[in-house]
C-alpha cells in the first residue's frame, strides 16, 4: 500500500523548512508519531489530517492523495435553510388564528402587493387589480 499521506506530510514539512521535531511541536504530537506518519507505519486520524491540511494550507484531498490540487476548497454552504427573518416571523403571528375568509383576503392582498412590486421592477408595465367578490 502506498504511503501517500506520509509522503505528502514529509514533502510539505521540508517545503516549510521544518525538521520533524519542529513540526511535531507545532502539531502537538510526539516526534516518533510524526516519524511513523511519514514512514507509513501509522495513519493520522481524520482530525489530525484536517489539522495538517489547515497548517499547510492545503486540502485534505491533496494530503491523502485524492487530488494534486493543493488548494483548499471553500466550505460548502450549509444544507440547512437560513432562519426566517424577523419581519417574516412577525407576519406569521398576524396570520395565525385567522378565519378561512380572512386568510383568503390576506392572501389576495399579498398577491396584489407582489404584483405591484414586480410592476415596479418592469418600467412601463401597468397593473390591473381586480376586485374579487
């Protein structure tokens, strides 16, 4: 099995002009541990891989040999949607508990506001609002 990570750690360490003792001290690990990583006798934990990547300014993918692109990738935005803003939450409190008829009226008002707002964005557009009985 190839020791890509150990080879890359050693390469990056030498590129920085550090000996094993210096890098081990910076990474808060023992000199023998670093030596084992570099020789392939031991594999750094995922957390330790992240720390090496961060220290050297490379991606973990580069460190473990999945790519030759050293550039760390920007973190992906969270898959969680952003929390609603306060105006949205306040509007919801007004809608809570409305009768079906009042809710329908509120919806029509919001649709009219949206139509007017979109018309402002398109100059020369006329908006005709109909009265719904």
